[in-house]
C-alpha cells in the first residue's frame, strides 16, 4: 500500500502531508515546517499558506548513476574488458554508442575510424553497481 | 558470462514492436565509465542538432584557473531480450508477458536510460539454454513484502 501511494508522490501528485509521511521532504521544506518558522511567519503576517508546495529536489527524483568503483583496477582497456567479461565485439559496440550519442563526425574525429586501434587505446573505469533513486520495484500500476 | 540481475531500460530506437510501454528488460554484463578526451570540446560546433557534450569546470592546480572538462560518460553493456509477442502483449493463456533472452546480442546503453530493476523468472530454472525464456513477474504482493521486510 505504501509502495502504491509513494508512486504518485514521486510523480508530483502529492501534498505536503503525504510527502512528510514518505520522508520526501527536502531540507528547505523541513526547515519551513518547523515551529520556529511558523511563528516567524505569523509574526510577519505573511499571506503565503503555511503548507506550501514542496520542492521537487528530493533524492528520489535523481537519475540513475553508476557506483562502486573497482579500486583494485584503475583503468582497463576495451580489449581487456572484452576478454574478462566475454563481450566479443566491445569495440564495435562502443563505437556505435558514441556515434549515436554525438554523431558520426565527432565519433570519427575523437575515436578515429579504425575500430581495431580503438579497442587498444580506449581505457574505461569499471563499476560494480548502480545507484537507483527510483522506486525499489517496477510500479505495479504501470507494468 | 556473469549475469546477476535484470533492469528496465527506456528504449529509444524505432523498433517499437519490441517494446512494452517504451521499455525493454535487459541483463547487464558490465557497468563502466569513460571520460572523453579534452579535444572533444573543440568539436562542439559540429555536434548534430539536439546533441550536447556534458561539461564541468575543474580548477587547474598549476595555473589555478578554472578549465572546462568533459564529464565522464556512464554506460552499461547489456544482453538483449526480445518479447515473445509484439509490443509486449501478454500471453492469452496465462496472462504473463514472456521474453526471450538473446545472449548472442549485446548492446551498450547509457546508464541514464536505466529505469530500475526488473524481475524476470526463468521458465525452466534448471535449463541453461542460450535463448532462455523468462516471464516478467509484475505482481508485487505488497502486503507480504512489507510483512517480511
């Protein structure tokens, strides 16, 4: 139940009370809801409502990022990673992805056009996992 | 080949037959970062429309000046899956959505396109076939989950 309710909260369809229950408040929002902040607002006769809309900058709404750097291996070449992880065409896949990201011209200028050379000269940093900031499960209502 | 978990990835290509609400489950093999060389900043004008190179400012220790650097790009190498039915339609008999893992096809996807973890249950847990069939377990029994955890 809590999971189902937290999904609309993450999508922005929430009020301050539900955000408070799910611990989605940012530091600023928490500060604004303290007793002292309330007293100050009353003293200054501010017209703004006491329970204002919360800001969206909560950690649940950040993008997914890699985490857990392999400290024993600083950098590894594509050819080594290809052998270690059983990825036969790693160079081609990498070239194709960079081409998709930045276009054929930039890809050629930066990486060169020879994919055999590329696989030796490109060094990557291996990561152990991901940091998910989204819901822990796929949403039952949308999947 | 190490396979520990499955992930939902937002699909950006035009093959809409093999997506379910724009998402495809993949099995990640490797997560990695790659920092582009600084010379890539010289070619920013040649970028196709709508494409950008993420940058950040870094303080140089020698000159004590702020310099522009390209940000590290985060990628994942994944094993592809294909929906058994078009558009990820559910099976008419059991109502589950089935996917076939295509171990011969790998892709690199940006980590930003990863939506979250996916729960795939292999049809026959003991079989170790190349193209194994799995169902997408999409029903989370929340009462049980919150009781246990």
